[in-house]
């Protein structure tokens, strides 16, 4: 079974609008971390935001917020006020603490911001 | 700090050749890992290390070897390259086993003919 599922291969958003990128995960480990990374066309991986499984509040980092719904096992990324520079691939990832700290990545969502 | 560095940036191999992808970090991170990125597959973990002298297999370890003799270096060896190993390889590191953020290197684009 897939540990991380990203069901949106491609998304479009108008500049200055908000967009939600979906991510669901599968784990039986009670202790885990959820991450979002951005990969622009230049290829580097850029860390955006982190949510721990025991965190009560949704994580926020500037224009990025993580909508964490533990019971649904979802960790959607919300980007507010989209900018042209947000056009990139976005990867959701999970780290299971009790199984050797392995990271699992989703297949990614390609976001295009339209002027 | 240079962060995570990888060499080479590009490499072309013939089937059956061997080579080592180099990875180094200067942040004194305990945790280091290697991923491969293929189109439509996301990143898949090849091998990882939680400290010098300790390595373990990830999701796709076959055809690759690693060692961790120092905290700074974590080389990835391709023993006998195959076309299926054509991919982009990323090295990453983080603070300790529960370090939050993974820092990624710039990647190595490998083509096996």
C-alpha cells in the first residue's frame, strides 16, 4: 500500500488566489512527521513546512499552512496569495519514527500559477 | 556552511560499469540518506544512515552499496550499472533520528546506456 498519496498530478491557480494541494498518508505508527517540499524546475528540494503527529495546532510558515486532519489521515498544503514563483512540483512526505526514521514521499503535484 | 554537497552533477555510464556518487555535509548531521527520483514516482529511499558506522536499507536498495566511515561523508556505490538505474539521485541529511528538516543536496543526474 502507498504510504503517501497525492491524487492531483497537476493543478492551476490564478495569481493571488489560494490553492490546496492534497495529501493522504497511511501509517500505524503513532509517532510520525509530515512534510511538504517544493521542487522548482531547477531541481533542488526546498523544505516548506512540518507537522508532527502529536501537534495540536496546524503548522503555518508564512504563506504556507498545513491542514492536518489526523482522523482522516490527511495533510493538505494550503498556499495563500499564490505568486508566479510558486510554480513548481510539490511533494508530501512522511517520516515514521518507530520504523527507523524512513522517509516516504508522494508522487508530487505540479502547480502552475497563472498571471 | 556549504550544506549538503554532491558530486558529480552529471554522469553517463555504460552498462556494467561501477561508480561512486559522493555526498558530504558540514552540519554535523547524524542522519543521512540517499534517494532516487524517477518521473511519476516521487523520491524513493535507497539507503540511510543514523550515524557513523551504521547503515540500513530503504525501499529500493538493490544494486547499491553505502558506507558511513565518518559523520560528514556518505558515498553511494553502484556496483554494476544497469539502464534501470538511470535517475536523479539526491543525498539528504538531518539533525539526529528525529530531526525535523531534511537538507537536500543539488542532485546527481545519472544516465546508464
